[in-house]
C-alpha cells in the first residue's frame, strides 16, 4: 500500500466487530493477518460495535460505532426515543470525522448488504450508509470486501443498502447470488468480482480421519427465529427448529454418539441450555469457543459436523470435516454448492428429524469421498483468496486514490 518515500497508509476497519459474533471477528482476523504480512507499515484502527473487545484481542485502537450506548435496546419511553434520535444525528458527524482520518476504510466480509436475520433500517444499515456517504464526500476510499448480500424487501432498508453499495469505491462478494441480489436492487455490478469468504484465509488444523467405532459429532446451534420478513411467526420458527434439533440429538445419543454443542454468537447460549436441559445425558457436552480457531479445533477432532451458522459451516469446510448444513438462508446453500456438498443441506425453518438423520447417515457413509472433495475445493479457495487480496491492494493503492468505481481483479 505504500512505498519507501510515502506516508504509511491510514486504514480503518468498520463493522459489527467485537460484539460477540465469531464469524464477524474471524473476517477481521483474516484481514489483519494480510495487512500485517503485506503492509506492516499501515496504521490500522476500527469503528465497531465492541471497541474494548477489538482492542484487547487484535491490538488495534477502536472507536464505538454509536454515540448512543443503548442503540440496540428497544426504546419505549419518550426520553429514550428522543435520545435515540439525537444519537442518529450525532453519528453523522462522528462517522464523518472518523472516516476523514483515513486513506482507506475496509468493511471485511460479513453479511452487511443483507437482511437474512431481523434488522432495523436505522440500525446497522444506517451506519453503513453514513460510512459510504462520508467516504464519497471526503475522498476516503471505502471497500466492501467479500461481503454477503441479499435482495431486501423492506423499502427503507433496501434504499440504505443500495446507496451504501453505490457509494463504495470497491465491492466484492462472497458468492454469485450476492452479486445478483445487488444487481436486482439497482446496483451496477458489471465490474464487481466474487471471491470466497475472508474466513477461509484463516489457518486451520487438519481434520483427523476417524478410525474404529463412530466418534463425536459437533452440532453448531443458533438462536434462530427466521429472517427480517418472518417477525410475525418468529416464535413458531424457533420452536420448530429447536424441537427438531432436540429430536436429532436424542437419536444420536441413543446410538451412543457423543455430541458436542457449538455456538457462533453469544446469543446462541440459550439454545445450548435448552438442548442440555431437554437431553439429560453425559454424552452431550458444550464447548465455549471464543474464536473461529476454537471452532475449527473442535470440528477437526469430530467425525462429522451439523451446523446452522454460516461461519460454523466455513470452519467445518475449512478443516475438511464432513458437514451437513441446516440452511437458514440461501447463502448457506450457495456455500455448500461451492464446496461440492450441495446434497447435504436441510432447511432450518422446517427441521425434519427423520430426514435429517437420513442425510446424516448418508454423509457418514460417503465421508472418505467428502474429505477428498473438500481437500480439492479448499485448494481452489486458497488461490481465489490470494487473488482477492491482490485485487484489494491494487484497487486501494495510492495510484487509485481518486477512483471511486469498483475495479476488476488483475
């Protein structure tokens, strides 16, 4: 990013980082590893949801994303509503002041252009719009790197997301359907590229090939209540998902299989507690992963993984462990297709324990073949991510400092 006679680049990273979501933090970890290896002189700091956690773990300065500390709490009293409104106004100036201090701001991965989980327009979509608008007005390049996107029906959210993408200096997506979704929402994607999720760049332990009797199963869980358009039946979706998952765990326990419960966000702990309460067996235990590295270590030691969260799937795929996906959004199906496991997807909204067990047994029957497929696909992903980082460096180099149109990869 810099040459010997240039001032070190001032790089900002932006997102819901340090807020308890392991996938988001994993994307940041992968980006920082690249920056520290290839651009060690760059000055890096963050504007994020959990600044204390980001600074403690990643050793970079961090600023709180919102002026109002109660941003994500429901405002019922008039004073709280007024305070939230004031916070939105203050954040305009706070965001612009932070953006102005940087040459480049990078949004590393994450589903920042989608609403596959419940989302309010004046929460993160508004913050992302402020970032991209500030970048365009102040001459700071904003890059959306290997991000997820989905077509959004809610009009205010759709408008904010569309304009955020249009105002960014660089865009790349983690799958084809994300690019297609932005095109459908009115964004010119003709010069945008598709690369794997940044978390695939993280180092991973080699999965242990099981020998002898069937071994442990890792079950990644999620506090799943449907998407942004499912608010009126959120509890019904949750109960169906949880009941089906509990039935599946009971069946594994009856076969004598150890089950290791894994989370991907702090909010998932309530699901772990519900399963442990419903299935009272020493064979069912829970891990407390603090990073994607912790998740990969757990999964590498398992025979098979069944998971819901997108980055839980990535961890299993990265380690080469056979995995069955409980898909809550089309991005999960796309990921499994990309890695050659499209046949092993099951809808999280309609968990059928009998069908899930049938798919699980078929996956284990073909485990050796699946491991070979994943080894081959991971080699391809590694090459594609190297191209992503090359494209990012080229696009954000000083020579392109006045170019706000997304650039194609070399």
